[in-house]
């Protein structure tokens, strides 16, 4: 492996591996995408022992990944330091990939300043061409895309910072979203349990780099909440729903997804193409703040939508009418995951020097080559070395790079990494995924794994195990509970849906009951049914579940809903006089489970235990939200006091 050398600014090694990979493959396997982005490195001077060279100081590392459009293979192609992507470099890389057997059909980047300059150099414009001719075969087009998750983050940022005025005069801004979050303020049962002010509205610094909060804020559930509880803002609700649907269409991951919009694009995707048309019209006609011209992120959306139509049409014409494109592959997920692994190979050192980054990229490149079943061995003739094994050139001594790190156990970049969790983490994942629509994956990357881990059974747990689980979760509140009294309870009434007269808190309680019914369907199948099969006689409190469901969320039966309310009342009485309305005594779950089993003999003890665990963790989450809010207020007050005057 010593002779496997990956040099900055040189794609020769990757091209050789690509030739091995694509030898004899059909056209569908050869269709590929180039994606590129920059990662910050430590701006210091460092020594590279393998090349006997001093490197740096450098600010950024440019990384290019080549990825299949229809298959699962991907390969690091090129990297260099302080080398922004230019037209000449991009064309050179395209030529090398084509020489290795690939068929480049798309190029993806974010909307950083240098990449916007590249678009100008390539004459890419939302009102003009959104493709460039293939330098190897000008009759073939290479479609240019902006990274869709990056576009969603920019849209969220402008909504919070400037506000967006819609064509008919509606306004989507931070104030409206604050009203939506106020629906659940101070409640245990919430219709939007994932949304919090500090993580979704007060977003600053590095927090703005996270895709998941942006996808959760501009989601279908948020649109439904506005529609039901703030009906006068229907235009804003329609816009947020359109943003959610458009992101689904542009982030399709599986042809079997329960959400039709995320199944990819093909000649038969009439509904998805209509969503793209509606989103294109909305993005073009909306106004950001007081600006009269299109913002860069608006142009990015328009270019991406037009390019997606062109790419799908090209693939259908070239490969047949049954061809479809999984749009989630036309983004920068692979590059971001690669950067995560580059940082992760250094342990706590997340900011590598140029020489460290070089070593890590080489090791990761080698790992992916081995994973693809390719032979990384380089012939001596190819390297210009002597044929004799006894004679080794001096320059090859110490040529091994990063041998101490070894290969990373990675299955499909960072997307399939698994972390073993204990039972409490599983139940917390249950609680956080309480409102996952139809048990689907998140819009952002790998969220579905948390709900899958929540499937673990709790049968056979004893009280001592419960106490052990909870001790680690009470660390945050153990120093505060003595000073907090049971009188800190919500006295203001919950917001009411004007169409049904049901409060948001009751909607949340019915949804929790449906969640328990889904988790215990093998123990007692009579607790609930999927919303697609629910009859008209189901409780009116289940309206919210039916609104946000695509057919897969469970709706509780009237019998289970009534029992759930009774158990909720017992839970509140049991913890009524405790600090924060949650007992700190040992056996907190076991004791209440035994009490409820005596009160509800018609239900399996495993069902009751599932309710008690879920309800306890919901209450703990509410306490922790309050603690974080208080800590944030104290921090802000301390800053004001420190810097005032």
C-alpha cells in the first residue's frame, strides 16, 4: 500500500481506480455526478514526512467527489489546498472522469462566493442556460445544480432575518413562526414537539449550518398548525407546505417511499413536476425583505429546478421511458459526509493541518477503493520504478501515509453509521419521533434511525433497571428541583382549533395515545388502527393525527383514548406534590406501573408500562426545556451586565 499515493492537485490515482470500476459496465452504471465543496483547515505550517515537504499555511481544502447517479458507488476524485473551482479546472476533471469511463451528467455545488463566480464564468443563469456542454462530447449536456439542503437553510435564514412577502401580500416571518410555537408553550403534550424557540427561531452562528432544524421549521406539520390555529394566515401556510413538498421532490431517496413526492422523478411523475412548477413560480414572485431583485438563493432554486427537469428528460431519452432519477443523489451529502470522516479520523482534532488532511484523505481514498473491490496495487511500470524488488528508490523510503489510523468502519459514508444506545436513549428517541409523519425518514439526513431504534421491547425490565436508566437523565435537574415547586404549572388555557373546538394539548394527547397503540400493536391490536383505515366514529381528538398523516400514523380507538385520559389523570395525581411535578424517588416507573395495572386490569401490563415510560420522558423533556430557557436567560442577562456601560 505504500505506493498508493494521493497527491494534492492530482486526480491520476482516482482516474485509474475509476477505470477499473467502470470497465465493462453499461451506460446506466457510468452516469455520474461531480460534487465539490471546501473544508476549512488549520492555517498553520506543517511538515509532510512522506514527501519531505513543508506545507501551508492554507485556509481551505477543495474536495471533489464523483458519484453514480443510478448506482451506489462513489469515489473521492481530487483535492487541493486554497484552490477554488474554476471553469478550466472543472473541465479538466470532467475530461479525466470521461477518460476513466464515466459519463458526467451533472455538477453540484453550494452558493458560496467562489461558486457563484464559477456560475458566472460558466454563463449559468436562472433566465438563461442552466447547463454547459461536455468538453469531450459537446452534444451531451452537463446540468448545473445548487445543493438543495443549502438552499433550504438559506430560505429559513431569510424568513427569520428579513421576512418574505408573498405575491398576494401574505407575510412569512419570525413573528408568525413565533405565534406557531406559542401554541405549545408550556405544555407537556405538544402538536409540534420538535420545534423550540432556542433551536429553531433563535438560530445563530454554527447552528445555522444544520439542515434538520430548517426542514422541521418549514414543514408540513407547521403549515397544518397555521391552517388550523391561525386560519387568517392561510397563504403563509400554503407557502410553507409548498416549501416542504418542493424539498421532498428535490430530496427523493427511495422509489418505495410512502411519500409519493420522495420516490424520484421520471416521465410519470406528474404530481412532482407540478410541485416544482408551483415552487418555481412562488420563488420567482416572492419578495425578500425590502429587496426588489432576486437574491442568490432564489436564483439557486430556479437554476436547480430547471436543471432537474433537463436532467430527467435527458436520462429518459437516453436510457428509456422507465428511467427515474432519485433526486436526493443530486446534492452535496457525499461531500459533507466525507468531510465528517476527515475530521473524525483525528479524534478530538477536528481542524487538521494541511499535512494531516492529506494523510486522512489518502487513507479514506484507500478505504473506499477497497470497499468497491478494486485493486489499489500500483505497478512499478506505472510509477516509473525499477523492476527489481531488491532496489528501492530513496524517495520511496517512509512513503507510507497515515498507516497508524487504519481504515474507518464505514458502510456508505456517514449515512449508515450505527451507534448502540441503552434503553433510555431508545425511549427518548421514541419521544422525539412522536410526530414523525407516517413513520417516514426525515428530510434531512438519517433521521429515521432514531425511530427504528425505538422498536426495542421493554418487556422484563425491573424497577432497579428503571432507576439506573433515569439517574443519568436527572443529573441536569438534581441541583434545581428543591427550589422549584409544584405550583409552576400552566394556568393559561391551551389554544383551541376553531373548527373542532379541541385544544392543541388534547390533539397532542391523542397523538401520543396513537403512538403507544402503534408500539404495542403486537401486544394488543385493538388499541388503534392506521389512519387510512380509521372509521368516522374515531374520537374527534384524533383530527390532528389524521391531518398530518399520509395513512400510516395510528389513530387510537375510543376505548383506548378514554383509558389513556384516566391514566393521564392518575399520572398527574401521582406526581402532583413532587418538584416540577415529577418524583425523584426510586422506582418512579415501576411503582406507577403497578398502580395503573390495578386500576386498568383490562390492559396488558406491557401496554401500561409503555405509557408510563413515555409519559415520564415527555415530562422530563418539558422540564429540560424550561431549564435550558432559564439558563439562556441568565446567560443573556450576564452578557448585558458585563458589556453595558
